[in-house]
C-alpha cells in the first residue's frame, strides 16, 4: 500500500545519501537509467553546484517501480493529492514515526529520528567501514573544507563512489538479513584499489 511506497522513498534517501528536498524534487529528466547516474542540477543543490549520484542496483530497482506507478508525473514520487507537486517532507516523517512506534513496542528506549538523520547514518556506516572520507563527503555533496585546494569536479571519484554506494546498498541488505557485511566491504575496497 501507500505506506510501503513511501517506505521505499525513504530507502532511496538512505541509499543515495541525498537531502530530502533533493530526492523529493527529483524529476525523471534528471536520471540516466542507461548509465545509472542521477544528476541534480545546481539550482536544486544547497551548495549551488550540480551533483552526480551513481545509483546502486537497489536504488535503480526503486526507480523502476516508481516509474511504473508514477510515470505520468514529472516527479519520482508525487504528492498524494496533486501529481504536479512532490511528496512532502511531513509525509516522509510520518512514515518514520510509524516505524519508530512499531520498534518501541519491543524496544521502549529506541530514539526517534527524522528524515535528515538518514544522511548521518550513511556517513557513520561508511566511515566505520573505513571508506575514503573524500568519497563520503563527495557523496554527501559537502563542499570540500579547503576551498582553494578543492577543484570541485562533479565527476570526481565517480568510479570509486559507484563501488562504495553499491557496497552500501549491499551492506544494508546484509544487515537486514542479520548477516555480516565484512566480506562485502573488503571486496569493494579491493575493487576501488584496482
């Protein structure tokens, strides 16, 4: 139902590490399914620079499902009452609140969180896995700290980020099944070193 669809939107946010507004405002025209790359135009980015997101297989699967459901809207996931507006942040947060309530039935101390916290989860997970923090920062579209040294190139580390983002998606799948992600991480690091 509708809840499951919105849950997939949240999963897409976790997989891509993009800001809520960037994902909610995403239009089909920004995605190249052949190359598996989503390019967010500069005017939709907080830092005012376009941002390239290599999409994992799991993220592409979500897009394929949404295309079937919402292909007649220009938005990835339109609002419930108006196909010309994207889904709201409030709707996404409502789904999170519902999930948190369910978790609290068995774990009363579980902390509440919002859509914006999903980016921190991405950062923490990949930093713990000891991926190159430049790739993580690029994925979060954070402007490099040293502006002079930073020749900001949207395609920078694209190959490495593609491997890392696919590994991140696979790590989440493994954790959901209660499995270790150690081998996946080691394998991804071998491939980025090649």
